[in-house]
């Protein structure tokens, strides 16, 4: 593959950090995880960071934590507004905790939830808005926060695809009551596998820590409000208070994360430079619909929707990309309503789902990486231009 969907971003620094952990002989969650959590929270100006083994687990714990709040907890049967286009594990925790899912269509040019549809989508059962910033492009997070506050709703951000993006200088992944991130191989920083939850809420932070490791009290502070500590006997060291999981990261993941986080600003700068090149070539070409930047994108990748009005031969264009060695795939997970698993959901559609279907049927993305891709992007445009002309 000459132009791949993903590329490694590790250098000697990450390998040295891993070797240091290996030499220590201590691998399970410990002080290096705590240090990475502190640095990640500081980077985003948030009080609490809870590292887990994936962004999917971060979503799971975040949803779960809202069921165990002392005041105003979520209940089974409560409703959550979600975009029709996202990754599967944006939605699965909602189903697993018995929540009703209400799908809202997206804007075709941003690929994010259409904020103009949100207020009318709210019903008497709605308790939360789940915002997702698709592939580096910030959703209308400020608007969603405002609507949530106006209606006494929780607001959760799935920011697994958009680390380091911003709206008016405020980082994506900091607008929600709970905010999640992913450190998978192809994402903005990589810890092999890993994820993070950010929150300013002390109670939610403690609940997430408890749920992360068996539902026990061991990782909670001495002055925790979640339980009344008894005498420090053998039982107290293994005291379970919530129905938790084991989704802990390792010291190896965190060691790599510390090194990657230091590189993130330069990674983002390089991605945005590539985005400028891509936009300069594609923005005025009516055959291709690309993402309209909302705020400052951290440009996970480059999305392209073949304009259905142009009646281009999608199969021929995809074959041309394959022949040119250019990797591509469906935009995130496409329209989630089109997947077989939807039969297990209690769901409704707030309005006709039109744009998510267009993105599903005519859209794809190619990779962006934190190094110069000028020649690859030029080649991409040449291949698509030629294929589009030949298939009309």
C-alpha cells in the first residue's frame, strides 16, 4: 500500500520508555498510569483523568457511572440523543444499560450531528445528549452544552476520533460532564491500546475509578464519598461496592502515552498542514463533498463523499483507488441504523435520516498522518479526478 490508512508514530523515545518498564518487572496499573493521567488532565485543563484499556471501555464506564450517581442517576428506559453516524461502541453501552437511543441526522458537510435538529428531538424521556466529533472535526459542542444545560440534561462527549481539536480555543473532549478518548494505533496518539475519561465532577471521577477495577474501593481516595471506610482489616482491602469491570491499562501503555502526549502538538500541526493541502485541492470541486471545518480540526483523516448529483460510478472509483495503492474505508462506522445489531436496540428516529445514509452509501476516508503527505494527497486527487472523468 503506497498511501496507507494508518502509519506508526512511535520513535526511540517510546521504545526506551517501554524498555524501562520491562526492566522494572512491574507491568500492571501503577505509578506510570497515574502520571500519564495527571499529564493528560493538565493538558486539557480538567480535574480528573481515568485511564482504561480502550476508548470503548471509556464509553462503557462513562455511561455506567451515570447510573450510580447519588443524585439524579440515569435509569433504564431513559432516552439519549445520538448522531446517526458514529462508531459502534459509541452506542453499545447505551443498549447494554437499557437506555433508549434516539437518532438525530448529521450535517452532510461536517459529518457531525445537526445542531438545528436537537431541540425538537428532545422528548419527555430525554436525559442525555451524546456528542461525537467525527474524524477530527469538532461537533457543535458549545451548542450541545448549551442545550443540555437549558434542559437539565447530561452531556457526554465521545471524543475518541478528535483529540486536540478545538472550538474557540477550548479543547474538544472538555465540554461534557464526561469525555472519552482513544489511544488506538491509528489515532492521534497511540499507547498500543488504551483510552481515557476526563471529568471535572469528583463523584463521577471516583465512580469511574471504582468501576475500572472490579468495583472495589482500593483505588479511591481516603476521603471518598462513595463509601464509609471501616477499620483497615483484611476485608477492607478487597471491598466491592459497585458492579464493576476489569478494564485497567498497563504501565507499558501509559509509558508510551507520556511520550506520545509530548509529541501531540507537533503531530496536530503536521496533520493540519496536510489538511490545508487536501482542502486546497478538493474544496471547490463539486464532484466531491469534504468536511467543512468547525472550529479547528485535528484532522484524523480526509473524508470524501461522492456527490450523488454527479452520478459517479462508485465501484469504478474504488477500484481506481485500489489499483493506485491508496487505502480507504467507510466513514467511521457509517449510518448505525444500517447495521444488523440495531435489532437489539430500543430506538427511535428524531427526524428522517437522510444525510447519514448519503455518507454511508457514497462516503469514504483516506489516511492523514503526522508527517508531510503533499505528494500522496496530490496523487489522491489525480486518481480521483481521472476516475471521475472516466465514469461519468
